[in-house]
């Protein structure tokens, strides 16, 4: 008699549940990663647009224009603006909480800077 090959129903169910959970987690995390990338892009565009003699208010106003175009909830008041070697450096740091189920959440700390 030949040996049967394949997967058992219990194995199929287990791996299906694992794959669905990973997919749901990915679908919940992806928007926050996209938002972070947009904030980083807008910060770099703002640093490139403003001159080295711009004030902090000018930089914040320029960032708010970029953020409005990208429909971001992130405000310019959350930016740390400094000057290094005659160039404006924009950095930011924020925490994103993603509810998963019941009282379980995933917390991601995002940091970014236009310096190097």
C-alpha cells in the first residue's frame, strides 16, 4: 500500500489562523508606516525649500502646507527644528498606539530627522 502524502485538516486550520493573524496585523500597521514615510518626506521637502536664514515660524508654516497636501494629522508644533552647520535640521519623535483586540494594543515609537 502506498503512503499518503499531504497536510492534515488540523495543520491546515492552524496555519490558516496564523496567516490570517499576520495579515490582519500587517493591515493595521501599514497605514502608520505610510504616515511616517509621508512625514519624513514632508520634513525633507521643507528643509530643502526653506533657506538657512528662515525662522522657526517659517519652517513650521512650510511644513504645515506640505502636511495639508498629504492630509496628515501630524502638526508642525511636534517638530524639533535646529540649525547644524548652517543647515536647518528638522527632527520628530512620536508614538503610535494600534488597538489589536480587547485591551491589547501595539505601540510603535517613530523617530526621524533630516540630518544625514
